[in-house]
C-alpha cells in the first residue's frame, strides 16, 4: 500500500500503472473499509470461527464506497 497526498500525486508517480487506476481509494473510504467487523473484531475470541461471516462485511463496505469492479474482486487462486 502506498499513501499519497492526492490522486494527482498518484498519477504523477513514476511507477503509476493506469491499469490499477481503479485501486485508487480515498482516506475516508479506507476508514469505512477498515471499520468493517472483519478488522474491528480481530481480538474477539470467536473471530476465527466467524471470519467468513465478517468477510461479507468487507464486500458490503466495498459496495458502499463504490469499489465493485474487477480490481476489487478476490482472485480465484
């Protein structure tokens, strides 16, 4: 993960790949994503047994911030 001051700085970065443009995410959207139970409940004693359930919260958070394209899909490997 690389953090930049603005989207303009991302695009001006020497190693910027236009194919990964969909992966640009704002800080407020990152906060929403990392507020999902998957991350917030990591210290719960039943986290491992419920992690699959919590993972659906990540999917919902991604939908809420408009990140639903191929870049954000889990690979099948």
